[in-house]
C-alpha cells in the first residue's frame, strides 16, 4: 500500500520570517510576509534594469541557511576579502508555531547554530556523512 503525502496525520508548517546579517553588515534585512512572497529587484541607480541588484544571491543565501553547501553555491565564489569579519548570516523561521533562528558563518560554513527560545544547539556539518 502506498501512502500519499496528503494522508499523513501530521503537518509541518514552515514560514520564513526574515533573512539578515547582524547590524546589516552584509546586506539589508529581507522580511517575508505570510503567504506567497516574490523577490523583486529595485532598479539600480542610473538604469531601468533590474540586473545585479541581489535577487539570485538572496535565494542563494536562503539555500545556504537551509544547510546548503557553500562550495556548490554562488556564495562560495565571493572573495573572502569582500566579507572578511562580517560573515554571519541569520534566518528566522517559524516551524509549526515555534520560532527558530538558524545562524551560519561564511568563514566557517560547516558550523551551524540553531537558536530557539534563547537556547543554542550547534551542529558541525563536516561530521555528517550523507
């Protein structure tokens, strides 16, 4: 018998609330609203084009925060001298009503911190073999 995903008795609701870098060091915070969100680029100064304003890199940051591999991302191609000590990125989530923050460091991409209600659980991705 095959079980359809819709037949499961539990439901996991995940909502991304905010993607940010502490003190806005790397980029301005991106806030997400309930429902469907679009990432649209503002026009760059002196041009009507919307190229190179951060749409794709925003999605790359979200992927990285959801435990994506930095070396397989466009983020991995950013020279370290660009972000130096300003390398912490955070993603605020709500999972089935519970707030969670995922924190990662571009300089230490295997280290992940999960923060819930002031409690931090650290995870070293290099110890996980898939």
